[in-house]
C-alpha cells in the first residue's frame, strides 16, 4: 500500500516538473505575429480616461497599432528606448517601451507603433514589446 502511494506521489511530482519545464521554455508571444487593433494615441488615452474597465476589456494584453506624434524620447532603467506619444491630455501620454534598444525615434515625429497594451498607469497608458511599423 505504501509503495503504491509512493509511486502515485512520484508520478504527480514528475508531471508537475514536466509541466513547469514546458511552461518555462515555451516561446514568448511576438507582437509581429499577433493580430492587432488600430487606434490613435489620443483615442486610446480617451478610452482609458472615460472608462478604464471597458478599455481594459478592449485592449489589455492585446496587440495594438497606435499612431501618434512623439512628445518625449528617453531611456528606461534597462537601457531600452521609451517614447511617449502625445494625447489631448498633456499629463497622460501613451508610453511605449521599444524592443529595439538601438532605435532612434525623434521628438515631433509622427509614428506608428505596434505593441502589447499593459493598461493604464499614473502617467498614462503603457505599451510593451513595441516595434516601429
């Protein structure tokens, strides 16, 4: 009886380890391969300021194509390029973390970015894993 329980526990442990290994090594979703929603930066920010819950339902963790004018270019803590797209509210832009650390966007440039929406924060809507289209 103890031998059967030991074997059952061992099988469950092996299944757990196998599942964990699979999930750890699973390829990450790339924004280039994801179907996206096209929107302007001003509309995206307005949707979040009007009703954050509805905006999360539409955009959160989904790939979106955002077009707008660059109001700021900066580096984040990882040395990656961060840009902010201008909206109607100067205090809340659309922040985009670019995947390409060598990208050279210019302030004032009109641009189209594709990235995953990670929701609304203190300084506006955030996009991650962004690529310039």
